[in-house]
C-alpha cells in the first residue's frame, strides 16, 4: 500500500468512526435528539458500528487501523515501523474531520444548548456539558486508576485483533472487520464504565482540539488536565498487547 | 438483470424495508402495542433488519438497492445511468406498498388512536400524531441544518456501501448485505437524532403520500412543507458519496 | 434425509427454539427474574437467538424448519409434500417439550406467582397472568385485524427465507441461519406489537396445550378462544409467501 | 495442539471472557459507572461478546473452550479424555486472572463502594453487594430448582455447540465462534433470569475465590453455601448434552 492510499484510507475511515462515535454520544446526551437518554446499549453499539463503517471503508486502502494503539501493537508484533507515522497522521486528521462532521450533523442541537429555549415541552432547560460528545470524561477522577482502566481496555482490544487474524477463514470470508466491531461493542459494554473507553489516542485528542475551538454555546470545559490519560493509556495498552502476543502466540 | 426483474425486486425489497421500518415506528409510538416506548435501540435495529430482510430478498433479482440515493451513488461511480429510472420507480411503488402493509399490520392500533378508548389501564388516552410512523419529522425545524444532517447521514451510508464491495471475500460469502444492514443500524443510532434519518427519498416520500390518503383517526398533519428535505438531502448525499468514492478509491 | 432424522432434528430444534422463546418471555414478565421488565428489545433478540440456537442445531438432521409455516411455504414452492407430516409432527412434539423445559427452568419463579410471597423488596405482590410466557396474547382483541397481522408477519418471514437461499455464498459460508435469526429479531421488533407475533402455529399451539395442563399457581386463562388465529394466520401467510415467491422469482 | 499451547490459550481466552463478563456486571451494578442500571440487554451482550473476544483469541492455540462444561461435553462425545485436565487447569487460572483484571479496571468504583462518598449528585450512597460482579447469585434460593436451571441452560449451550460444527461452511468461514457468542447472548436473555446463568464452573468458582480474598470495601458475602450449584449444574448439563448429541446425531 502506498503512503497516499494509507493516508487517505485512514483519514476517511477515522472520520467515519468519529462521526458515528461522537454522533451517538450527541444523540444520547443532547436535548432535542430523538435518541435522548436511550442508554449505554445505544452508546456501545453506536461506537462499534462506527468501527464497522469506518474500517470496512478504509480496509481496501489502508487495512483500516483507525487507531494508533492498533498501529503500534502491529508494529511491536511485526517490527515494521516505517509506515507508522503515515497511519497516525491520517488517523489524527480523520479524527478532527469526523468531529467537525458530527458538529455539523447536530448543529441545531448544539445551537439549542442554551437556557430556556426548549422547543419540546417538559425537557430540562439547562445547558448540558458538551465535552462528552467529543472526548472521554472519567466518572471518578483518579489518574492512576483511569490510566490502568485505559491500559487494560486497550490491551483487550489489540490482543484479540492480533489473534483474530490467525483464525482460519475469517479474513477470506471478509467477516474479520465485523468481528472486530462486535469486539468494540463488547469493550464498550463491559469496560467503558469507569472512563468512557477512549482506547484510541486520536479518538480522544483530535476531537478535544476541535471542541476547544468550536463556537458551541455553553460548551463547558475542554478539560485539558485529563487529556494525557486517554493518549498514554491506549499507547501503553497497545504496546503491551503486542508484547503479550509475541510471547504467547 | 432484466428491467422486469429489477422492478419486481425493488418493489418487493422496498416494500419489506418499509413494512419493517414503518412497522417499528408504529410498534414504539402507537398505543396498545407490546413494544410501546421501547426506545431508540428498537427503532434503529428495526430499520436495520428491515434492510437485511428487504435487501437479501431483492438481491437475486435487482441487487437490492431499495434507495434512490444508493442507485444514484452507484450511477455517479459507474457512469451507467440507463437503469436508474427502473430502480427508482420500483423503489417508489414498493415504499407505498410497504406503508400500506404497515397500516394493515397495525390496523387495530391505528383505529384505536382516539380519545378515551383505552383498553389498557393507565395509558394516556390522547391521540398521538401518526406521521412519524410513515415519514420523518425533525426534532428542531431548521431547513439548512436538517438538510445538512440528511446529506451527511446519507453520504455516511453510500460511501461505505460503495467501498464495502472492495473487501475481499465479503461478496463471495454472502455477508455483504448483513454488513450494510448493521451499517444502517449504526446510522440510526448515531446520526438519526436530529431528523429521524430519512437517508432515502422514497422511504420518506412514498409513505408520506400514503399517510395523506389513509383514513386514520386523528392522524395529524402530513407536513408537506418539510417533504422536500428528506428527498433533496439524500440525493445530494448519495451523489456526493459517489464523487468522493471516485476521487479516493 | 430420513424420516427419523427429520423427526429428531425438528423435535430437538423446536424444543430449543421454544425453550429460548418462552424462556425470554418468562425472564421479562415473571417476578424474581433478573431480566424482569427489561423490555421489547430483550424479547425480540431472545426469540431470534432461539431460532439461531435451534435451527443451527437441527440443520444437519432436518434442515431446521422448526415452523409449519416455513415447511408449508417450501412445499408450495417445491411441490414436494410427502415429508410435510414428519416435519410438522416433530415441530409439534418439540414445541411441547420446549414449553416443559421452560417451565422447569423457571420453576421457582412460577411457584412464586402467588400473592404476598415476595422475597425482593418493593416488588408488586399480585400474581401475573402466565399465558404470555407460553403463547401469544393480542393487545387489542380483533379477530380480523389479528389474523391479518399474523398473515403479513408470517409472509414477511417465509418469503425472505425462500429468497435468501438464492444469495450467492450465503449457504456455503454457513451464515444463512444467522441471517434468518436476525430476520426473526426484526419481525419481532417491527411487527410483533399488535399480537406478539406467533408466526408459527406449533410455537403457539403446543405451549398453549402445555399451559392448560401445567400446575402453575394463579396461571390465569389459557384463552382457547384466540387459539385458532395464531394457527390459521401463519399457515395462510406461509402459503401466500410460497405463491408470491413462485410468481416473482 | 501441545499442552503448553492449550494451557496458554485457555488462560488468555478465559481471562478475557471473565474480564468482559465480570466487567459488564461491574458496569451495570456499581455506582459511578457510565453503564449503571443499563439493564439485562447490556449484561447479556457483554457476556456474549466476552465469549467472542476470548474464544477467537484462544482459538488458534487451544480451540477456545473456556468452559469445563464444553470440554466435558466434547470429551463425552469424542471419548478423548487425556487433555481435559490441561483445559480445565487453564480455564481455572484464566478465570481468576480475569477476575483480578476486572477488579483493576473498576478499581476506583470498588474503592468508592462506601457510605456517603458519592461524587455524582442524586446517587444512592449505600454500598452495594459486590459478589454479583464476580459470581452468580440466584433470585430465589432453591437448590433443586437452581440446579435444574443450570443443567438445562448449560445443556442448551453445549448441545448446540456440538451440533454447530456439523453445519457446512460454518467452520471454514470462521464464523463459528460468532454464532457461539450469539448463542451465549441468547442463553443470557432467555435462561439467565433465575440464577444469573453460570453455565460454566470456572466462570463462577474462580472469581468467587478471588472475591473472597480481594480487599473491596463493604464487599458483602462470598456466599460459599451456594458455590456447589454453579459447579455441579454446568458439569451435569455438559455431560448430558454430550450424551444427547451422541444419541441423536
């Protein structure tokens, strides 16, 4: 695969992933959304099917990593590091693009995030914090615990991805990406409770930058003090998974 | 594929899609339905599995587009325009047929949409607006924002569909339609919040015509002032996806 | 396939189907169940994955029809009627066996269906009607409308099943039964609201007979006045689907 | 497969299974989790996708049994007993490892399981019992009924697993594990109501040992009086399934 194809594939794929992922967070948390308050099952399947949409689309161009933690885990496993920067650059650009697309999709909902302009009867009319649409926010702020959660959750993503390729027939039948997307649904359902499962540095950092600059009414903090955890945790977890994979398989 | 096969396939497939899609909206919103108020996850999976049912059924006859935005995206990509009218005609007829089948399936529920005839204790006894069973209704009425939402959501449907065919093994194993149907679930979960995701002109226009003429008690407005948006938005989004696909892949 | 294999396959497969299907209704409706009041999405996926479990298990022996409406639709399509009685007999025996297994699985819950023996704080202590665990109960009792609902919902099951076999690769990759089970999830989500979607004569009749004789405390009526509709509707719908399939494909 | 590969595969696979399974129970039941009170559908899919993650990862090394009841059912069917101890040992070590990983993932949530330290407004501030994160707790304590429930639910797991291998194409396309994981979702939805569906002796016993020794605040009882049922029930159910399979197929 050429650098150009890899870059374009990762930009498009990651943009789709973040459009779906940030989108489902907007759908569940913003007022005047039909999916308002529809719960964790919607969040988890929304992110998982974002992986499905983005990774199948990117697959023919770049293989569809969409996540520096996955790219890192593969590099640790294979020892091939020369394309890593292209992957990560594409993922970063794509994540920011996806966050902007989510903003445009929910533009009217973001504009309505003000006090007392409710058009639906009976809804609360206080603005809601909007960072959770773009980036992760821990339930309990505890840097060590939050970091450990992200490390374990990311290793639980990358180790299976590395191993799935060994299952006979899975790649040939084209269902590999489907399985990975259901794995991501599972990680959300099971391991997302404490931190909101970044498990992907660009998924968190790119949209956080976008959130910082977007003119959203009452958008609240972009919480840069937390931003290093969903970058460091997934990178450590991805590298760890590569090492475990090399040792065990 | 002959014109006859295409027409019959698209009629049957789109009718099944709308039967399931309008059906799940009826199931969740009408009184005296076992699925009453069962939430957005039910809506999204209901529409997605409607795609699964309709597209697998239509596939051997017409390939199962079921959506003029998909047909348009494929035409923009391939440059073959001569069968487009057969596809769209079949989709339109099928969408109206499906809406009528949904009406018949929920006939008793529609007839009970009157004040004070509740047979279940504790249910509200005001009629509910019925247009949402047939066609989309935006949460916030803002033509530009609604149009942008439909353009992005439809491009997020059509671009992946065009790309999915490039994944090795996916077509041969027959799981391509399954992936598309889960993509549609994802679009519903993530991008359906603002407008209810038409992402398909005939899906919205056909049932809106049927709603206009059906003798449903207290059916409420058919809201023709909004009707152009779920037609124009998906067509623009589908064409845009075809152009992006041609440029990137 | 020998008559013995067909019979054994249909008994085992239909027993598993009804164990899961009646089981999920018990899980959602009976007191002192962990899944109490968990909603329509649980009901629909429970029945669908019951099809997955039962039909994949029965497939090597009998092909896994598990439903006289499916057997009838296939017979109308192929013109082969000589094995129909073996299929239906196995389905009938299996459905009753599955209902008994569900009763045993939820034995303690059924025994606790009495006034004022709640072991969980805050739960209502009135007995609940138990027929809904075993057989279908319409939301609005209207024989013609109920019959039409069952006809349409069953045709929406059988016509796709007949057509799915034409999709290249679906059978060879072994995913055909998965698709059918997701189709059944979709029918539940979308078309189950009015009558609880029997879409299978033995699924309703077998367990209704079992319900009539089981010594469940406060079990309520077995409602034999309604019993003909979930038999006649699915048979008409299955035959109709066979005719449409022959005409269109 | 060498004993070493089997052991490593079962340790890793079962650890992932329990990380996801115990994780989703933590996610739904602990305070300060984003998935708090998100219901039975989340529990059931979380466990099922834990099977998907663990079994696909273990498959190339050990075949991915992850459950002594499955190993036993296969041994009864094939008559090959010499590797059983390696499988079960790996499953046991893996289950304990997974429980520890879940504890680390939800460390801050477990530490916050005390009276009156709520950081989220409006949440209850009484500690919750924590055994349900690690092991099963019946809704109604009735040893015979609980045992019967576990026997039936485990037979409904192992009999289909044995039969699934006979479906043409399912193994070759690599989708066999996906089907088994959806089967586990179905067992949870349909048969998990009375006892919380251990259906796996090490899944219950390993984490119960871990729970006994972990320093969780207000962790409540480890309930050793019940511990034999989720061991005996699944073993009986698995053996029964092997016998039925040998007789019927």
